[in-house]
């Protein structure tokens, strides 16, 4: 199954959320089909991360934004858990400090941006907007 095609939304396309199963389950997609795919994509993720580090020309910033209990931690554990932790950093944003409030909105995000060859997972909790 090509997940990149299944979940792609093209510009101007109308998305009808009431027609999408929030559990993300596909009737033709069971555990026996999923396990080999997970192993394949886990190995692919490890290979790409190693290449990102070795080439040292690009970086990857993954932004997760959700309310409390919105699945941010589970995403890190289940998806990014296949990556080498030495090449990853998680940056959680909580209520801004006085210094952060004195700067523009993205100032603190720029300070934590990934270096070349690095993966940074940026977590923003949206239950209470801090700005």
C-alpha cells in the first residue's frame, strides 16, 4: 500500500473528514500484512537517517502539534523509535519565558532548529495557547 498516495491531499481538493475512519483502519489491512511492512519501513527509516547523518548536507525538522493526550508521545515512540536516538533530539515547547515573549513568535524555534545531519522533533502542546 502506498501511504503517501492514500493520505495525500492535492491543492484545491476537498477533504470530507466525516468519510475518514479516525482509527485509520483499512479492512484489507490486517496484522499479518502490517508486520512485514513495518519491518521494511523501519529499515528504510534507519537507512535514510544514517544517510542524512553521513551526507551532513540536510536536516529534518518534524513538528508535532496537538492537544494533551493527542498522540504526540505515541508517535515518537512508535514511529521515530526505529531511528537511532543519537541522531535525534526532541524539543518540547511549554509556556514561553519572559525572554522568549520579548522576541518574535518563531525566535525560540529558530534556536532549536536541527543542525545538518540531525533530526529534531518539535513538540507543541496546544491545549492552552501561551502567546
